[in-house]
C-alpha cells in the first residue's frame, strides 16, 4: 500500500514538474533562439570561408610569382648562352631550379587550400539552406503550437463544464 502511494506521489510530482517546464518552454521563443544560433553559425562559417579563400588567393599569388621567376631566369639563361657566357647561364639555371623547387613545394599546399576553400563554401551553402528552411518552417511551427494550445484550452473548458451543462 505504501509503495503504491509513493508511486502515485512520484507520478504527481513528475507531472507537475513537466507542466512547469512546458509553461517555461515557449516553442516560438525556442525556435527564434534556434534561428539566432543558426545565424551565428552562418556568420562564423562565412568568416571561415573568407579566411580560406584569402589563404588560397595568397598561395596562388605565390605560385604565380614563382612561375614568373622561373620564366625570368629561363630567359636570362638563354640570353647568357646566346652571348657566350656559360658561367652566367649556369647560375641563371641554378636560380631557375631553386624557384622550380619552391613552386613544387607550394603545389600541395595550394591544392589542399583550394579543396578546403571549396569544402567550406559547400558547407556554408548547406548551412544557409538549413537556415532558410528553419525560417520558412518557423511560422508553421509557431502556428501549430498556438493551435495545440487553443485545442488544449478548449478541451479544458469543455471538461470544466462537466456533463451537467450539456445534459
């Protein structure tokens, strides 16, 4: 008998606590907060994409600069050979080789940077799509909640009238 009473008291306490939580949780406020959180995430993702794109552009400029240096030293070596200065041509080719190595060293970083920037762009597009979906659904979810509250009030008012009022 005592165990049954404790179970009933526990159930009553749980239902009262859940009722208080339901009143404290206003779905429309929670949805607005969720959308604000999503907007903040989109802002951070946008900043990350900007950083990744800037890094990619910097690496592209460095690679282009290295290629320009390679071409320049190649021309200098050719001119030195034409003028008969083999020593100058050899030094020019050594410099060209140095820039070739530097360019080859940058290539993997540039490829990775390009891939990272594209992945971040895609993730940003997905986040923006989800944010728009949430904004679109916000109105419907709030309306559903308000309809549920209205149905609950109607049911409570009908049950409050009792059988006598309709008999």
